[in-house]
């Protein structure tokens, strides 16, 4: 709302107290439905069905009343009623989507009350027919009264409505007292009304007709701009009226059930006049109540529309200016009243109380459901800006929100979808025109933050080590070359696509100060855009540190974002930088740090090839690398699950002594079959050590054209050969060197102790033996040397 409009509404109210809020609500609650349709409800559903209607109805309205009361005490309340309260707490986008639906329900309610007003003249219909010679229709009374009320509201404004409320409440009180004073309280008659008439209307339909009676509890909220202290008057007046109305309805149902039979209750709209001590007081009370409710809605609806257009929710400035214009010192919404009158007259033409009541119910339901849902989310979001002096409970609002959704579908699924669709379309439209406004996404984010925080704390308190076949990667990647080389990000993206979790850190070198921090914030935005463009499931961050090694030391101590501990680190270097001694020294130091923290480590040697067509992943196993085998195969399977690797195949090459070839082949086949791994048996190759061929020659013969090669490494290799551990096999394209520091990664469950012990014995044998065959051949034999740019020259 613009500042000038806000000031106008703030300064031009009438200064009413709590009583008008109570009177507006109670006169609407105890209105047309009470007089015309509650006897019909008892006749159709019996006393227990009618009581259920009251209970369910108040299970919706009481949570909404509490939510409105809570929101109203969150900040200064001005004109615009429920719309103003919601929009100033949750933003114009949410406020407008709820406010327009609310306005329509209020405007349609005017027509509903005027149609009901015409029913008060039913006793004189026979006289009119006898003396005038025609049968009157309800519109003959509704249209003239609607025109008269419009004229009175335009002339007198809110003062007229409040003055009438006092008189109407007196008449209502007299009507109810005389109704209870008539007839008897013959409880023995309850057995005749325990059930309704045969083949009566469904409970859902009867509920939809009766529900507008309970919606009156928010009638006083619309006077927010005319109240002296709305933060006190709205909660107090609304809740007293709601509870008073509920008590009166329970007593009315009991009175009707003890004084009539289902058939009479179903057929006689004014059955209450047959029971009352003085019958004519019921039509008089009906006329008074419907007129007051109509006036109340006619006062409230234009003020809601005025507040909406003051916030520029409609597409054209001319329309907003015209509808938001006020007249006089009280800023009476004259133009908005004209529009409301037009809607009223169109709905009156329908003339069917039940039909109009059903429409009103749906719009009120969608409005109340949205209010309760937002209240639930705000409770979970726990925003420090949400500081109401009156607090409801989140579970009460949840009952209201869920109840609204269920009842809307029960009453009429088509109109429910239309009502929800209208609200969603309004919200989408508002988001497009005012993107900076606080929206539902902000509240959802707050609620999600709290939910994730609580879940992570719970997981930490109840953590148990995830091992065996339940193990999954939660990897960290770090690189200072994010914007020139994205190999590490791509690998993490593939791992985190479905089965794993990934956190990517962009390394910013330097000591933490304002300048470096601001630089890191800007670079983080770029990383997030990169992640978004790649449609990745990677969580991005930046790390500022004087050196790369200290940065790694920091990030391996960072908690995992998924609620589970991080268990792996990805480090990357380019194939064309293997001669960069400082970079390789940092790589080795970072690897040793990660291994000391029991992290699994993947050293990715990238190339300009960038995994080519992504059609083949080659895994190389040796006796000294069997401890890494499970992780290597599992990573290949996880990478293969990314859409970029849809057409890929996994090839396994195991280099073993000739005497163990058949045993190893059998074990690998068994592993693939039991693990249901997508590896063809034809792609499993167990190669013997052949005389005259080195390990490197075997790899080049089989994997020179592979898109990605996965190999293992051991700490002993790092100690003995240093950076040469990762720079060998330089003719290969993209390579991942894997070290499985965790000993609890399994691809299959052991089916029997024999199989498990056989595998363990075999692996222990391979680990404990001096498996120097591969190292001596591949790294220190005279036939093969580590290839570096210097050696090439």
C-alpha cells in the first residue's frame, strides 16, 4: 500500500472499540443459516449429523480465527481487514491471492444475505397471491432492498452499519430467547431425530449449505481500519463471538430435535417460528439478521477491494486509482462499493439460497485454508520478524488447513478446483509483476530451514555408522580453477545426481578480510549459477584460506549438508600441469590430510578431452588394489547413473598371476551377479601377467581410448613414489585414482559364511602379502618410466 494511502487509512478511522467486532461477528454467525437452514440440516442428517456439522465447521473456523487473531497482533493493523493483516505480514503476493478470493466471498455473501432476507416474507406470499393475483419471487424483495442498502451505505458509511448492529443484536437476542422459551425440552424425542429423513441430502451438501453460518466470525475483522486498538479488539471480539455462536448452535440443534420430527424439519424453512413462544419474532429476527449481515458484508467487501487496489494488485494504474479512491474524512470506498453492488445484483438473480451458499462456502474454504496453511508455515519458519503478542499453536492451524482441503473436495470437487485454481493463478500473476515482494517461497524456505535443522540435529543425536550395502558417497570437492576447469565439479555432479551427496568448494586464496570476503561472495554467485545451469544436485560454497592445504584441512571438518558425515574428498589436477611442482606438492599434502581423517579420496586427472562421448568407464584392479575395488566399482555405477552417461558401459580389468586367474574371474562374476551390477560378463577381463609386457602396456592396449579410467592407489605408493603415483599412464585421457580409506563399503550382502570367509581370506592374503609385482613393473622397471614433459623433451 502506498504511503499516502496508509496514512489516510491510519488517520481517518472511526475509533471503535471491541464491541463492534463482537457484534458484527455474532450477528453474522447467528444469521440467515440459523433461521432458514438448521432445521433443514437436522431433518436431513438427524441430531448427530447436525452436531457433526457444527463440530467440523468450528474445526475450520476456530483455527482460522486463532490464526487471524495471531496475525493481527503481529504488527500495526490498518484498513483492509483480513487482507491488510495477511499482506502486511506475508507480502502483497500472498495477500493479493488470498485477498481477491476473500473479496469475492464477501461480495457474494451480500447477495446471499439479501436472498435469505426475502425468505422472511414467505408468510405473506399467500396473501400477495390472494390479493395481487400473482405468486411473488424472492428477487422482488431482494433487489429493492439491495438498492436501498447501497444508497444507505453510500450516504452514511460505516456509522450506519455500527448503529444497526446494536439494534440487530437486541432483536437476535430476543428471537433466540423466545425460541428457547417456547416448546419443550422433551429429550425422549431425540430417538425420533437421531437420524434424518430417508434418501435425504448428503452430509457434504448439507455442510456446504450450512458452513457460511460459521464464517461470520471474521466479519468484525473488516472494521480494522475503524478500530481504536485493532490488535486487542480483533482477537478478543472474534474469539468471544465464535465461542458464543458455537454454544448457541449446539442448543438450537438440541431444541429443534426435541420439538419436531425430521419430515417437518426438512420441509418447513421457518420451523423455528412454530416452536418459539411468539412465532412472528423468528421472521422478524431473520429479516433483522440478514439485513445486518448484508450491511456488514457491504461495508467490509468494498474496504477489502479498496485496500487491494491501494497495493496496485490489478494490471492497470487507472483501474487501481479508480477503485482505491476514498470519499470524505473517513475515506469511504465509494467506487469499490459500486463494483460490489454489481456483483451482488448478478448473484441475486440466481435466487437459490442453497446454490449461492455452496459458492460462498468454497471461496471461504480456500481463503481459510490458505490462512491456516500460512500460519503453519510461519510457525515452522520461526522468523524473528514474526512476533505476535497472541499466539496460536501450529497443530491447530494444521487441522484447519487440512480440514479445508478435505471438505472442499467433499462438497464439490469441480468448484473446489476452480477456487484453488483462481487463487494460484492470482499468485502467479502477482509474482510476475512484483518479483521483489515477499512470497510463499520465502515462508516455505524458512520452514524448510527449520525442518532440515531439526532433522540434522536428530540424525546427529541418533547417528549410527552407515556401512555395508547401505553406504553411499557424501563427497566434498575443492578447486581454485572453477571457472577455467570444471572437471572436479562435473565429477561431483555425476556422483550427487541420484545416489550420493556433494558439496563443492571454490577455493579463494588469501587471508580473510572484507575485500576477500566480498570477492568470495561474488564468486559464490557465479558457482551457484554454474550449478544451476548444469541442473546439478551439488551444494556450493567458497573457502578462504592462505593456502590450498589449509583450505582442505578446513573443509574436511565441515559437517555434511545432507545430515550425514562427509566421507570422501575429490581433488583434481590437469594432465598438462603435471610438471607444476608446487601444485603437485599441494595435491600430495592435501591427500595425506584427507587420508589421516579417514576420508576416501578421489584424485581426478583431467584432460581437454573431458570424458569424450561418455560411453566407456574402465576399472583396473590388481592384487594390491583389492581394498579399493568396492569403491571403484560403486563409483563407476553411480557415475553411470547420470543422464550424461546414459549410453555408457563399464569394463573391468583385473591383472592377476596366472595361477589365480580363474578364481578371480569366478569371484568377479559372482560379485556382478549378486550385486545386480549393470556390467556385462563379456566386459569382465582377468588378465594374467604376461612375460615381456608391463602393467602400463596392458593398460594402453585396452584403455587408451576409454572415456574414463578408474584406478586405485595406496598410501605406500605415495610414500615411495610421491606425485609419480598420479602422473603415470600419461597417455590415458581422463583418470580417477581412488583410495578407499573406509573398510565398510560393500556391494553385496554375504549370502553365506562360506562365501564371506572365502572372500575375506582372499582379500587379506592379497593385502598382507608383499604385492610388489605391480609396483616394481609399473614404476621402477627399466622398461617403463614415469612420463613428464621434461622426459619427453
